[in-house]
C-alpha cells in the first residue's frame, strides 16, 4: 500500500466515522445555535481521526512490506 492509497482509505474511513460517530451527537438545534463550535468540533474530530487512521495504515503497510 502506497502513501497515496493509505490517504485515500483514511479519508473514506474518516467520512464514515463522521456520519456514524460524530453527527449522532448533535441535533439541528445545537448546530444552528452555535455553528462555529460545531465546525471547530467537526474539524478537530475529522483531523484526529484521519491522521490516526493514516498513521496506522501506513505503519501496517510498511510492516507487511518487510
């Protein structure tokens, strides 16, 4: 698995995690009342999830390539 493939898979899994884990915590009233906080929390969650998955996938790929 190349770094590009790991990034693509990490992106897809991050989008899935946003819909399955993150958005279930919010309702429309919370989002409309404070959109800045929602956006900050969304970016924080997406960034952390993406990099965690990307590092794990690239590490596993390098380990299995040996």
